[in-house]
C-alpha cells in the first residue's frame, strides 16, 4: 500500500524512514507477529532443557519462528478468527509431526501476547527512544552551558519577574528531561511477561512440569524479562501503565520546552529563533513571516498523544481473570512511542541550532529594570529592621509607575527610608539599582545541573 493511501497521519507524515529504521522491529504489526513467534521458540528451548522435548524439536520450532511470515498469519487469522491460534497453525506447517505437539505447549494466548509486548516495548525504549532522548539531553546541556551567563528577565504569570539567565531556563529542562529519561529507563526495564496459563494459576504447565514457576522464569529469561508477580490470564496492568505514563510525562516536558521557545520567538519578545533554511516559507500570504512551526508541531503532537493516557488508565480494568474490553484499545499503544520519537527528533534538530539574541534579552529586561530592584530592596530594608518594608516599597513602585521615574531614585530620596538605606552596603545598593547584578546563583546553578545530568548520562540508572 502506498503511504498516501494510509489513514493515519502518523504513517504518511510523521513516521519517516529514519524512525522506521530504528523502530520497525518493535512497533509494527510485523514486529508483533515476529516477537510472538519468539516467545513460542523460547518456550520450546526451555522445554528441551527440562527434558520434555528433544533439542532437535526445539530447534525445529525455533526455525519455524524465524520462517513464519506476518502475511500468512494474517491470512490464517482471517480464516479462523483467532490471532495466536493462527500463529500456532502457521508455525506447525514448518515443523515435523513429532514437533507439532510442542508448539504452544501448555500456553494460553496472553502468555505469548503480553510477554511479546513487554519485550517489544522494552527494546523500543532501550534501543530506540532512550538514545534519542539522551542526544537531546546533551544538546540542552551544551546550550545551557553556552548561555549560563546570558542575562534574561524571568517571567511569572506572563509578567516580568526577577532576572535569571537563559542558561538556567534551559538547565531546568535539562533536569526535567533527565528525570523522565531515568523514569523511562526504569519502567522499561521493569516491564514483565508471564507464562502462567489461562487464569494465572499455572494449571496447564503444572500437569507436566514439577516447578512451573521455574519454567516461567526460564522462558522469560530467554527474552530478557522477569515474571509478573501475580498475573491472571494477563500481566498485571501497572507495568505497562507506568511505562506509558513515563512516556507521556516526558512528552509533556518536551511540549513545555517547545511552548517556551515558541513564545520567546514572538515579535514582541524576539529572544530566540529557529534557524531557517534558505528556501523555507513561513506563510502562504505574508512573505516576511518566520513562524516557529517546529515548536508548534511538538505541542500539537503532545495534544494528540497525551490524552491517550486516559485510555491506558482505563485499560487497567479487566474483569476477573480477564476480559476483552482492553484488547482493541491496547493496539494503539505503539503509536505513543513513535509520536514521542518524532517530537524528540524534531526538537533535537531545532534546539541544536537555536539562535539566541543576548542583546534583545537585555533590551527586554530594560523595560522593567527600574522595578526589578523592588524585591531586593524590601528584603534588605526588612533585614535592617523596617517593620513594613514590603508595603513601603510597594508604594514607591506605584509612584515610579505614575511619574516614570526609576524606583532606585525614589528609594534614595525617600526620607522614610533614609535611616535604613544608610545601613545597606554599597554592594547591596548595586544589586538594587542594577538588575544585571541581581541574578542570584543562576549561572552557578546552571553549571551544577549540567554537571549532574552529564554524569548521570554516563552512568544510567537501570530499574
């Protein structure tokens, strides 16, 4: 099928060849069938180790798992209307009559499905998504270090607040993204499988195997997984729920970063800019436009995938040992991985060549620099004994706004404050009168955060 015949824009617009190369082995329908066949092969290998079937039979089943195709499984499913039985029937075509009884031996469908899903999601995260996120994290660390001393006005409620540095603004995202990287790694490592049968009581395997728990552990070890502690017909839902929550909350961090960068590109602010290509068009009718479309795309993608977390929470509910009410809805979960990966790739490209304008940041600070000294002024006045320092400074800020005079001048002229002002040191007065001096430890904190997360990237914490 041509990609332009697809229904989902994820397929024809956002899941490009570079992402396919990384994620196809884990998120496609073909990957689902092949990973489920892998589980069947793992079971056969453990059966052989336990002496229940021969090594030759296990090898036949493993070879069948390699040979079976998603297309033939789909054709068989269309005939019998059961996906795992279709896989089993197709695998049996590739083995001898002696081996056929041991394909899917003692298993139920969701022993295969849930174990395969855990393997696919774990590998998609560890081999695909996390390396991408770590690349973005390093770009943000480099940007934060570069801009550690770049003065910028802080903004709260959309209003000018105390000064920061642009490096600190980015370093805060370094920390937030770093935390999400660790959460994704931990929850991916903790994804679980099961080989516990139709109701989680090991009914079938216990007929043939003295220690069905050990059988389960060995099969899942073949896949790099651990057992769900208390599975029913399905793995406990919280392992996948926690994993996808980590993905979605990471998406939220990226959307927040993108939204901040988009707002800093407003004409009235104009502190950063995407690096535009020579032939890039910003508007179909206004040739001068340079729209922050990449940052807007990230926020838009987040709006599409973030609400799906509610579906994941709903999928935790499965009546008694299992019902089918989450069967269809869970099939969309791989799209969350791909949607996040698309936005990570986009931000990596854009943040890696972000253009910053330090002079414009300084110019924006000048808009309210006469007022920024209000906070240090009231703190220092209070420290020297003024009983209503906040109110005294607040009244002077109103006077400054009405007269257009700098707050610093009014502070120095105030007879009410003269005795307190005299006690303030020269260095403290400089901080009140020059907002460029009032950045706290912004640069120091920036470098501290960058050092911390650089070190943690080199020594990742595994779950």
